C-alpha cells in the first residue's frame, strides 16, 4: 500500500508538470539557467568593470575623462600629488638679493617713453638705427595729416625749387592742440627769427630734440619738464608760413632728420 500510494502520487504529479507544457527535463534546465543568471549586484559590478576598461582605453588614446567627485570627503580623496602641491612653501628672496631686468624687454606701446629712454641711455641719438627709432616719438597732433614733406622742395613763398625743408608739415587749423612728442625739458619757447615764428624746442636727452613751429601761442616756458602727450602750444601760422599748420622737426645732435623715421 505504501509503495503503491507513493507510486500513485508520483504518477499523479507528472501530469501537473506536463499541464504547463514542461517536461521534467525542461524544468531542471530552466532552474540551472536561473541559477547561472547574475543578480542585480553582480550586473552592476560587471557594468562598472566594463566602464573601467573603457576608461583605460580612452586614456590610452589621449582623451581626457571628466570625473565627478563627491563633495563630502573631497580632501580625504585628494590624490597625494595634488596634496603635496598645495602644501608647498612660498618661494621668497632674501632682502640682500639683487633683482634686475632690462627695461628694453618691457618697453612697448604701453610704455613708449621707457623704450625711448632706454635707447638714449645706452647710446647717442645718432647711433639709434632706423628700426629702433621707428614709433619712439608720439604724434604731436591728434590728427596727423601730412602736407609738405621733409627734404628739398619748391618753396611755397619764393617758388625756388632748391629749398631744403627742415621738417614735416602737418595740416591743422589754427588753435589746434599741439602735444609733446615725448617727455623732456623745454629749452626754447619764443620767437624764432629764421622763419619758425612762435617756436617750442624740447630736449629729450642724449642728443634728441623736437621742435614745434608756426604756433599761435605756447603754454610752456624754458626749463619746464613735460610729459609725452602734454599740451605745449596751439597751432598757427606765425613766421614764414602761408597758412595754418604745424611744422614739426626732429634734431639729432643738432642736425635735422626726417621726422617720419621717428614717428
């Protein structure tokens, strides 16, 4: 009875499995597959492993990865290299240390007077090359409209073709502000008896001078120190002049040179 009952139960249970369309062998196979499938934690670990490998591959190709660090515990997670850099002591110099630099290296459009002073401090203005001289003087007028150039020309007064024009003329209405081309000391401010009319001369040092001629008036006096761009006079037509303009000269060791080489 006992054996038959047990056998009967086994035979009765077999159709239940077949009722779901599964044979006993299929049910066992499904159980093994379920056991082999990774759980959620294992899946995350595998995904992280793939991401880590991908990151290594990207780093090897030279790409930069952006990593977001947690805000809490950032100092503790800081790499040793960063921590060592943050703790480096300040570099200081003793009070007896001599720090020197060449002003020529910092002379630029921001400090044009510094460049000019450096040039004139190491050599006479006569030894300055054209490349060095260019742009060392500032514009004496806000609007630089050239009219009559430096050199030989036909005199506008006499008509003589062999007149030597000692400077560069710039068109300017009478009363236009005239400014110092560079810092220096005023050595002359008055009437020039040889055609310059009202004239101002500024000495910039070491053989370099600039002159401003045919002025209607001057606002500086002899011995006065002026800065580059300072108002020194108003343009006019005094002296040997045919109309309102500024006659601008550059003198090197007492000899006039083409102002355009310095402007």
